[in-house]
C-alpha cells in the first residue's frame, strides 16, 4: 500500500512539473512565434524604420521643408542646385525627389511628413482605445447602461467615418489637434463594441461570479478579471486603427479639410502636386509610396499579432 502511495506521489509530482514546464514554454513561445511570423518581422521592421526616420527627420532632411525658392520650381528628381556661400565657395545638393510648384524640396517634405502621419496614427489609436475600453467595460458589465450606450455607438457608426471627420473639422479651425479629435471619434464605437463583446462573455464566468459573491467592488472586478482579457484583442485592434487614422488624415489633407497646407504631410504634398501630376508625377508618387508602405506594414503587423495572440487560431495550427 505504501508503495502505491509513493508511486502515486511520484506521478503527481511529475504531472505538476510537466504542467509548469508547459506553462513556461507557452510564455516563451509567444515571443518565439512573434519572431517566426514573417508578417510581424517584416511589418515591425518597416514600422521601426519609419519611426526612426521621423525622429531623425531634422538630420536627414536636406533643407527646410517650408523653404520656398521659385527659381527651382518643379525640378525633376536628382536635379542639382549649385550656389556660392559667403566665402565664395561653390556648394551644391541634389533634389533627391524633385521639387514642388513653389520650389520646396519634396524629399525633405516627405521625411517630415512621416512625423505627422505617425503622430496622428499613434495618438488616435491611444485615445480611441482608452475611451472605448472604459465605455465598453462599463456598458458590457452594467446591464441598464448597455442599451443606452450602444444606441449612441450605433448612431455614430451609421455615419461614414470620413464624412463625420470632415464635418467635425469644418466646425472648428483646422489643426493637428482638431484632425486627431475628428478621426478619434469615429473609431471609438468600434473599440466599444469589441470590448463590450468580450465583457459579455467574461461576466458569466465562474471566477467573476465568485468575485461578486465575495463582495468585491466593481472597479476591482473590472481591473483584475475583465481588463487582462481585453489586452490582446485591443493590441491587434490598435494596429488597424493606426493604419486607418493615417489614411484618413491623408484623405482629409488631400481634400483640403485637414492639416493646414503649410505643414508638410503626405496628403498635403499629394494635394499640391495633383494639378501637374501628368507632367511632374514625382510630387504624388513619392509621398504615395511612403503612405502605401506604412499602411501595409501596420496591417501586416496587425495580422501577425492576431495570428499569434488569438488562442483560437493557435489551436488550429
């Protein structure tokens, strides 16, 4: 009998050790799968490059992006400007991406435009997720508040996001803060619906009911039991919001309803170059390439994170 008990004890200890090893391997496998996912690696590398580019814009830019020189209007990429400095020494630089109709360096304007696009995308994602998380958690957990909040969210989602953004911008003076707010508001309902659906499935779980029965306060239940389950979906949703915000900002600027024209953004550069697009396509081509690559990279990163963080997809593989 004692031998049987000792054997049972050894087996149980082995099972516990195996469970701990499996748990630790799963924690490590998340990072391993992220590094093995081509979408995460490629998208993350491009985004890291874009962030570095925006930070180093003052060093990488060849000249002031707002400097106007009418003598060098609409120069093709690679055209070299030569001038004489105070010591009568000839100096020169090449317009790597040409110039626009006012003689401004397109390369410098595109590099500085990276700053605006990333600021808009990241700020909109942070604000919309923060607001949507708070509203969605309370709406999904408090039953009487659910109907009221969701009808408001449905009303906002019934209006196309770009039209709502244009309307909000037109009601106030154009500026970076206004554009960020106008893009954030249409994104909040999507986050609210996502968080609410997660909360509705979690609040019926036994551990949440046990917390309620022990008299745990509402804010502690939301913080300890609900919030951790929303992190992974919100990270994925945040990447798509970044891509959407960058596109919407470019559309608003292209239509003249976004950031003022004197601020270099990809949308403003393309808007100013559309008149002479057939003759001088470089003023639309280069900012368009940067815009497409950035949005593609963010979407690739989001797809890779979704495949890695979604446990349902993990079980299928």
